[in-house]
C-alpha cells in the first residue's frame, strides 16, 4: 500500500496539472451532482468548501445555493492557533464577502457568524483522494476529521472529487471519518 504523503503528492500534482477548461467542466458537473443530493435530502443548512486549485471547484454550486433563500450556506473557518475548524455562514462569493488567509484559502470576511455544526443537514467534503466506499485522504492536518467526528449521525457527509482522485485503497487510521457517499465530478 502506498503511503499517504506519496498519494497526496501524486494526486495533487494531477489535479494542479488540469487545464482551465477541464476545471470548469468539473465545476459544472459538481454543481449538478451537489444540487441533486442537496435537493434529494431536502437539506436546508449546507456546509460547502471554497476550493483551492487542487480541489473540485464548488463556486458554481455555492452560487446556486446562495440564490435560494431557504438554504443557509456555511464554509470552513480554520483557526490554526487552536487547531480547530468551525463553520461560518457565507454571505456571498464576491470579494467584499471573502478574505484570503495566509495559506491562500478563502473564508468569510469578519465578523464571522458561526453556525452550530450540529444543525447542519449536509456537508460537502473535499479530499485529496477518496475510495468509492467513503474513505478519505485529506491534506494531513486533521482539521476535517476532528470537525466531522463532532457531528451528529444525522448530518449527511458527501465527498466531492474528480475521477483521478479515486483510489482503490487508501491507508487509514482509527480517527479517520468516512463520508456517506462520494460525488464524482466529471464521471459519465
């Protein structure tokens, strides 16, 4: 079995090498798949993520969610000082609504309105790699695993990835949290 750092390097390199047109196609496919699962589960409080260049872009899906007054959208807010992640309400995707942290990740502009993670209906989860049965390999900081472990079992976890991020086997640890389903952008 390949070690986690080698898998991270291999998959992130493949994702970063994708051309802008392919990334846009992935974002469109992700929008359709994400909105389908959100509607089918009648989710009203959704936590998404603001993608970095190595992740499937959810901005088109988030834009559609923000247009629906019945849905509250949250995104991760990471505090590296205390080593935890919370979910902050997202007001928009425009530059005035977002700030960029020292790692280049976007998050809501302060003041941040935190949503109770236990009140979420669905979380769209990024990952470096996934297996079809829901095992996930993250970046290695453990922020998502710690956050997801605090959620009640009623919160549906949907991993979002590109076909090149699917693996047959991933090394796992006891603290790893599985997602309930994997939404594959760009898969026929």
